[in-house]
């Protein structure tokens, strides 16, 4: 729907503002709070639930409402990454989604690190 596209566009713009190291204007922060949209950057390390997975294998968009906006793979940022990219140690994932879905992923990453 049109409203979902606007939310997605907002998240993408906000994420790239963060990646460029620019300060987020307070109005943008407020707009993000109103949409319930969150952005998360995850570093893939040896304990990550994402290590060794292909982008195409990560299907949490349908289940928890979080999608991959971009990935930094081999030191290159790729927007809307190809499903065949296999995640390696040191890669960064730029994720966007509803607050609840982001929290689920954060908890899963923490649990994976606690097991080690």
C-alpha cells in the first residue's frame, strides 16, 4: 500500500543519513516515532545468527515485518542486496521494520552470543 511505501522510504532515507554520519534532525526523529519504524545496523561476527546465511534465506520480512535495506559486504555497501550474497564475518546489515520485529532480532542475536 501507499502508506507502507512511504514508511519504507522514510526508513531508507533515515538509514542512509545515519550511514553518512550525519546528525538526524529532531523532526525526522519525531516522524520515525510516529511511524513505529525502526532502523537497526547489525555487525555479523563469529557468534551472529546471520553468519554463513544467504540474504535469500533470511525470510523474516514476512514473519516479523523486518526487511534488509542494505548490506556492507566486502567493504562495499549494496542497496537492495542480491539474494545470493552469503554473509561473512565483518559484514553489516542495515535492517528496517516495526519496533516489535527489530526487538525480536536483537533478542535472538543476544541469545546467540550468550550461548557461546
